[in-house]
């Protein structure tokens, strides 16, 4: 997933920014997909 953000979201004390939103989005999507798969396999049992 390429969101094309060049700066991070969270400001640091020195004025720079960190925390890329694409990494947060990937973690959210992975969690959502794994939750859906777990629910599907529970229905099969």
C-alpha cells in the first residue's frame, strides 16, 4: 500500500516528524484480515 506520505504524523520534541501512516494502515488491515479468518474457521468447526 503506497499512500505517498513523505512526512510522519507524530511530531517529535525537536520538530521532526515520525510514524508513517502506511505502517499503521498495514497493521490495522492485517489485524482485520486475521480476525475475519479466525471467525470463518470457527464457523466451520
